[in-house]
C-alpha cells in the first residue's frame, strides 16, 4: 500500500509527488539484502563479539551507501551532558534555527558518525545545521541512559540560545522512540516543545511484536525481527515492558508538536509507523504518515542504494520548513 496518511486518517495516493512503485534498484537491493545482510544479522550473537561485528557491519553499509556529501563540515560537541556533533552541508552556516537529530539502530549499533551522511543531506535540503546527539549505547549503558542523553542534548540547545520553536527534532528507528519519549516528557513537565518532529521508520513497539507480524508476511531485508528484539533487550533489560517510558502512549489532548512519519510500506517497522499515526490521531495530535513503496528500513539514509531517498528527504524538508513557519506564526499571534 502506498499513500499519505494524514491527521484525519485519510489516504491520498495521487498528486503527492511520490512514486507508485519501488524503483528497480530498490527492489534488487531488497532481494540481495534478504539473501545477505539479513542472514548475517540473524546469525550474530548478542555477546561482545557479535555486537562489535554488528556495529562494524552497519557502519560499513552506511559509509558505502550514504556517505557525507562533499564539503560537509563536522564540529564535535562535548559539553556537560551532551556528546554529539554539528553537521553542516557546504554553504550552511549556524543561525537561530536547527535540526536536532537522534540516530537509531536498536540503542546498540549506530552512532553520530554512522549518520553523518544522512545529517549532511538533511542539512543540504533544509539549509539548516544538524546537531547529531551521540547518546550512550547498550549493553554498556542500558535504559535510561540513551533517553537521558537525548533529553540533555535538547536542554543544551535551549540553554545555548535556541528557542524551542526554532528547533525541529528528527529521528530514525529507535531514534523515533527516543524522540517521542522526549516530547511526551516535555508535555508532562511543561517544557517548551519544538516546532515539529519527523521520524524515519520509527520503532514504537519495543517487544517487536508488530515487527514480527510484518516479518512473517514478508522477510525484512535488513534483519529478522528476532535479531532486533535481541538488540532492544540489551537496552531494556531489567525493566518492565509496561514502563511508560518504554511502552509509549500519547494521552488525549497531549500538547505535542506536529509529527511527520515516513516508512517503507513493506518493511519490518511499517506496523509501528501505522500504530504511531493511529495513537496520534486518537489523541488529537497532527500526524502525517507517508508509506513509500519498497521494504528497505530507513531508506532515506542510503541514497546510493535506494533512489527514493532523495525525494523522501525533500518531502521531510518541506515538513521542517512548514513546522518552523507555523511555529513562528503562532508565536507572533500569542
């Protein structure tokens, strides 16, 4: 299924600028990945050696198929509770607006370094600097280390001159869960909210039950659902699955910023993306869901493998510009 799911639950499949089917290159990549990368990830043990190998494997894939753009400038940030880096595409300078980006990969595998390429492309299409938070990883640092680091990074931006309405938060996979946790916590505590939140292939169900259901229908090219569950359990060990910081729920009337979600229509986490949209709509929160043809997880990070990455990022950039513009209008009215 392909379409845009809006805050009203309607579906638009024409005139959206989205392709009607996956490109041949994307289809071939998915088939090859099922036979290769999926099998390797499924066999890696959840011990020190397996985690080391998994981190190296994903870093190699990201570097090969989504390297930083030429001329990208990277500036390390080490300040208080924040560890991360500013990423700016060629010609992009620091200003009073920015993107705060939270990487994914099961709280265990990736880093700011693996996501520089994606951040550089986001910077180019939006014209904004991107702060990549390099949160602590499991199993060395289990829950709530990652969530605490993400919150610390957001506070750091506010303390260093950025207004909440001049920030847009982004995240992929587990980074989507961390992004939603952050804005839910803001709503609970009365902290100022960013202008908007965009997510690529967000992980919402940390038991991976929804992912397993989808994986049985059609194997995910990146990894079997059981492999993803093993990673997540390294982060959530010792915690109740019902913890409100892990099983996230959007209460009705929650003061959340608008959400924008993209996922592949047949990937393992497409059910999570739909679940997020449904929760948001039921709570009265604006949420746009785009399901793109294909089944590559976080395809936006792999432009040399999936041609649809470029158009998808441009649509995300449209959301960023709209969210910032609407936040500015609301501030002027108030």
